[in-house]
């Protein structure tokens, strides 16, 4: 599981706010860092909800558009917080979330990677073995060497017709015809998954709040917590 961790508090050590914090007992500092963790936790989860409507570009690039996988809802559920008397931490556990910090280079360990092909929206967000339950997949390769798992568009329709067909009546056996039987109509080849040994996913800083937003939120929450203790509001 890919993880992004944001820790804050230690950078305040040599600041006026940090000086006030050091004078508090551990219980009070823990409560203040709880405020900081909660503030950033809310910021990150709110950011995921805001970008979700505009970050279905991959799903929408299929024809017809594919069903979104619920990736951002998973990111919201995978965002957790923790705190103690010295710092606060917000962690995001979600596959691919580290592309906010750097590009991802994914290399196949044993088998080839399966990349959903644009003509096949049913492959988006699913494994090949899941698609194979409803689609007849087979290995194919283009003349240029591009490998794929493909299907034939009319296979499902042919199977459906066979299932609806009434069983044939029993007849006396006939002599075999000397003419060659017609080849079955196998339909048009349609790629379902491209097969790759490795892929690179571009960096996308926009999937997380900026560092400035995170730092500002944490610092403001800590400052408010310190102020409330100093003014006796706690």
C-alpha cells in the first residue's frame, strides 16, 4: 500500500509558538497537537472530495465512458491521523497516492502488467481474471510486437444465440460432405488489456493540498490552541 505521511510540530521548536508549547504540560500539548492533526485531516479529506468530480479523466476517456472505481472515496477512508505530546501526523494509505510527490515507475514482477484498453470500458478498474468471467480473452500480438489480451465482439452474441437455439431433431446419419466447411465468423478483434512489462505514471501534485496549505492549517490550529490555553479558554 502506497503511503504519504505529513508530520508537523517539530518545525515550531524555535518559534514563539514553540516556546509557548514547551511551557505546557504533556497533556495540554497533546490536546493542541490533536487540533493540528484534525485540521489537516479535514483539509486533506475535503480536498479529495473537491477534486473527485474533475479527476475521472481516465474513466471518461473510454468510449463509452467507464464506471469510476471509487478511488477518491478510498483515499478519504484511507486518511488517518495520530498525535502525541510532541507532534501530529496525518497519513494517507492509498495505491498510487505517492504520485503527488514523484512519478511512479511500475515494473512487472513475474507476469506482464495489464493496462485497460480504451475500446474496452469493462476492463477499467478490474483484473483480467475478473473480466474473463464474462468475456472470452485470448493472447494476441500486433505485427509491430504490441501484446494484448483481446476478445472478439460477436463471441458473446454467438453464445447467446446458441443457448436460445432449440436442440436439433434426431436424423439418420448422412455421408460426410466433400466440401470444406465454412470458417466460423469470429468477429472483429478488440483489445481489452494491453500487456506491458513496465509503465510510468506521471507526477500529479494537484491530488494533494499544497505544502503551504498544510503548513498554514497546522500552524494556525496550534496557534489557536496555544492562545486558548494562555487566555484560559480551556
